[in-house]
C-alpha cells in the first residue's frame, strides 16, 4: 500500500550556481501550476491514507498558503502523518509559517547551505546567514518542532574550520535534523559550464568525517549516508525511499514508483501545464533491478540491509551469494543483527563497493 507522496514545486526566484534541479523563474505561473497539479493528483491518487507528504523544489515556500491548502485537502492521512515543506530562508514571514503550521505542516526543511556570507554570495544564494537564524526562530515560534537544515560541504573557498563553524551555529539554533550534500559540479548547472576551484576529494572526505564526529558528539546520529538526526527525528519520508517502498510523485519533473514501475513526469513547465496527467518515462523493474535497488538503497542506511527480508523477497541467501565481495571489503562492511552495513570508512568508498554488488547481481 502506497503511503508517501512527493510533490515538486519547480519555481525559484533565481538560479543558484551549483543547482541542476528543474526550476523556473516564471512565478506568475504558480497558480496555473497548482491547478494542473491538483488535476494530476485527482486523476492518479487512489485515496490511500498517507504517512508522509513532502513538498520539495524548487522553492515550495513561494506558493501562497491558500494554494498549498488546495493540494493538501485532496489527500487522506493516517493519524500522525509527517508533512514536510522545503523553505528558503529569504522568503519567510511569521504569518506565512504560522499558517503552514495550522494547515498541518509539521516538518520544515530549510535551504540554509552555509553560514558563511561570502560563500552564500559566491554560490548565488539570495539569503544571508542572519536570514537562516531568523527562519529557524520564526519556525519555532510558529509551532514547528521538527526542523531540518541543509549543509553543503566542498564549496569554493570552504575550509574544514568553516564547515565546523556552520555546524556549531546550526546546533546552537536547536534544530533536530541535518541533511548534508558533498558538492558535485553537475553539467546542467551554471558551474557545469564555468567550473570554480573547489576542495579536492580528499578534503571533501575530511569534511565529511568532521561532520560525523562533530554531530555525533552533540547527540545526532547518522541514519543515512548524508543525513543526521536526533533520535526520533529521522525523515520518515526519505526512509520510505531508502526502504525501497513505493510512492507517488506529482508535478513537473517529479519521479514516482508505483506497482513496480519507476516513472518520471514531464520536465518542461509549459508542456506539463498543457498536459499534467501523463508521465513521460516508465521503467517496469525486473526482479533483478528490484534486488539491485534493495541493496543499493539499503546500504545507504546506517542500519544497513536486512538479509531475511532480501531472502523473503528475492529468494537469495545474501551471505553466500555475495561472499566474495563481503570478504574483499571486510574492513568496510560490518555484520549487524539483521544483516550488513557499511562502516564510516566504507561510506567513503560506497560508490566503489556498491558498484561491485550491482555488477555481481
Ligand atoms: S538550489 Fe534550491 S533555491 Fe537554488 S535554484 Fe536550486 S532549487 Fe532553487
């Protein structure tokens, strides 16, 4: 039974230099977009009770609360759903956040990235560090008790000391969750064509280790390769992805996974507005592909993969089928009561290790 929905809001006031997400600056089309979105949802959604609903972007906080409400009202929910919205620190007002909270949003993800004002400018963010502080204070005042912040590491001119400084400020603000992103220069981004000098891979790895050490000393734990939370504040929505469960994806460029089919929607805004109903790509997963995804996604979690579940779903004995790889990487893969997981050193070379599992399946 599907219990999660992702909704993509593809609008931003401007484009950050590292960003390769689909987003448009034609804010005058937001209302028309929400109308199309509501059409798409009504046509596809079968009324399941949702455990998680996530508005991502783009910048969902550009959407007026009345229009967000129009979308939320379509869904049915379990008793205690997690409803998340991503917000940009530069466009939040107290009354807006209060209304969001009253509409049922109970988790906020703030696109903060760093506290270094020079770097924020360099990467094309519209906000300054003071706006992050303001956003967290206002969110708490509005009633939010589950607040996540984004941190990008490996940015131009960034140092390990700078990353630590960012984390200190975040923790002082009393947030519950940190999502980290190691900067990769994507071809489709502004920097894809004009690449800046960035810290090398070794420095990025050192930053990642520092993030782990710092946050773990302050009560956060890494529950997924890039995500840290206080106990009880793990993102239920993202765990649904990593647990390889199905979900609806609505909106331009959204991806979904339903009845064994991974699909993606039209990316072009105008084409989506003309016909919001039909996904443009479909991939019905073979049993082999499902197994690969189970392994790939499972190893992202600190709890790792569950060999009993894999045996039940795919009829294979993980330990014997992959013995060679498990032996080869025995200093990077740990046994857990339920299966196997990557240790911190294993996470640093996870691409290499996981590619071996995939080519071996
Ligand atoms: S990083 Fe976020 S705010 Fe910046 S352009 Fe991309 S989606 Fe928009």
